[in-house]
């Protein structure tokens, strides 16, 4: 796993991007004929886009997707984790989205909008 700085993560319970290295990593995708002569663009390394953590025993857990993170006032926010926290707290269906410094949370039951907002703002 690598952190946002590109360095290997060695501390358990630290979120980073899951990286796989091996001889069986795909060479990449050809979009035109000239791409077929490029060879191994990835050099046996695949940055998966999956965000993961490992525990004290070395077991890995996927905790989100790299594209489901926002920077809210300089803090990295995992939208998958936000969804899980809200679903656990309120037992409702929820989906979050956004762009940096603007998170949007969608709930079906309108009367839950304010309690969810207060929970997230805490």
C-alpha cells in the first residue's frame, strides 16, 4: 500500500492505495496500433484505485475507492465511510457525493435530512 505521498505504508490501520506487484500484472491497454509496441508500461506494478488498510496480523481490508474521496477544508473525507456511518446510525439508505469542499448527502426520507446533517456536522 502507498500513501498519498507515494511512499509505502508500514503502520497498521493507515489508509492508503492498494498496490499489486508481480509478473502477472497486465501490460496496459492498447487504444491504437502503435500502443502494441510499448511493452510493459506498468513495469509489473498496478495501482488498483482501491483504498485499504491492514490490521496487526497483516490482513488487508478494502475501505473505499480512491475516486470516492473529497478534500473538505484540507481534510480527506472517505465518502464510503460517511455512507456507512450514516446507515449504521439511522438505519436508512443514503448516498454521498461531491466536489472538493462541497459534500452532498442524499436521503430518501425528507424528515431525516436535518438529523443526518447534524450528525455529519458534529
